[in-house]
């Protein structure tokens, strides 16, 4: 079994849900289905702690729709997947003149855990890997912190400027971009192989008695690939937040066919979904393997009642074609699935089978 925790698996299910699908589980109301489906799109990014599953220089990693993000102490590496060609562009984000040894920590630990079970030697497995809603860099510049977060469709990062700190010190450098420019709307456009990456005009604000007070702000070119901020007047005795939003891909799913085939709801309102995918670039967040086992793989995913947290998600398949066609759940929250597999293949999921 390939265990995959993915913030985007459920997103692809949304596109394939029709009226027949919604009627598959008569024990739930259409109102409940609607609420859950609307929630799928708001799933947060999961930043997984690096416990040895990738290069040791990486502290945290995340996988969103169309990209993978690797956070190192002094840089962020964004690997962008091209849907049509499956090619990859790599963009590196660094801070010129920033502190070289910031403290990097995960914040807001999530209930979902990740397991990498690769090969036959348990010594090489990585299990119970923690995931977080945010990654916090302290003092990237004196008095300035950097926080990464986001959801399936966009990546955000905030510069949090302490009272008295100077935001003019912030200089963002983008290596790997063919061209860096600011368009007429004030957005930052980063040209990469196969397309453009857009960073929205920054939202700048201060919290005044629980109310966000907007501050005028814009990007300014500091060099060919170096960007800073120009801010209007603000209260320097209060913290300041500068919030760019990075938009690369708004589609959900891979370049081939992805389907959700059945859904079940437990007594607590958690959603269990079974389906199939044939996409080689299916935007899973992480897992035991970087590619599917066969032409078509089944999947099983559990989401909490509000759709805000992925509890687990796993591929279920062999070297042939496999599908999860039906799913049910008992009072203890155990999921039971039925489906199909090619009888000529050796199924990957056969623990103590009655018929191997």
C-alpha cells in the first residue's frame, strides 16, 4: 500500500461529482454533501517536516496543485509542474542581505500524519511524519519574520515587521525566472519555462484593535531579478504585515483522468471518498512513491467534517489497473472499500489474504 497524505486529492474529486454520485450514499442529505464539497477547495497546504524523506538541507516541504515547495534555511525552492507536458521548472526564492541562520519552525500541527514505506527494509521507512499549517522563519532581517502558508490553489507568505523594524531592508531575489516584471495592475510577473507565475500586488496592513487597517504598498524593482517594497505612511509603533499571494495553477487534478466514485459520512460528519486516477502528474502532497503503480490506481481519502483538514489519503493499487468503486464506514470510523483489479496482476494490498 502506498500511503499518501494530500491536500489536493479531494480537490480533484470535486470536478467529477455529479448528481448520480451525490445520491450514492442515501444515509446522508444533499445538504451535507453540498457543505462538504464546498469545503474541499479550502483545504490548507500541509507542510511536512523533513524526517529524512528528502535531502537533509530541506527543513519542510509541501505539495500543492501544480507545484512542490522545498523550504531550506536560506531559500525556498519551487518546482512547477507543467500540466500539458509534465515538464518541470524550478524557481529559487532568496532574501538578499538576509540573516543566514534564521530559526525555522512548523506552526499549527495538523492531525494528519505521513508515512513513506519504500522498499523491503523497514530501516529505510519514514513513518508518522508530522504536518503543519504554517512554517515560520524568525528574524530573516532584524525584527522581520517570514511565514509560509496557503491552500490548494495558492501559496502565500507574510513578512511580519516588528515595531521599529525597517521593511525597506526586504529584497527578494528570484533565480530561475527568465524575466521578472511588474505589470500595470501592480502584480509581479515571473516568466518560467512553459508559462508565467503571478504574484499578486501585496496586501499590506496593520492590526488596530482587532481591525485590519490597510496600508498603501507596491512592488519596486531593485535589480533585474530583485524586488523590494514601497510602502505608504503607517504607525511604526505597531507591527506591520506584508502579504504577497503566489498564483501558479488553479486547476485540480492531473493531465489525464481522475474520478471520485463513492462517498460515505461517519457519525461525526467526516467524509470518506473512494475513486481512481490515471494521471502521472496527479498533484498528491506526498507519499510512498513519486508515481502511480499502474495505469489506473484507486485511492481512499478521509477528510474532517468541515473540509479543513485531511486526515488520511492513500493510493490503493497494483501494477495493473485498479479502481475503488464503493466505500462504507462503520461506527468506529473504519473504512471498507470494494472495487476491481486486473486478475493477472499481483495486488499490492494482500495482508493475510484468503485468496492471494
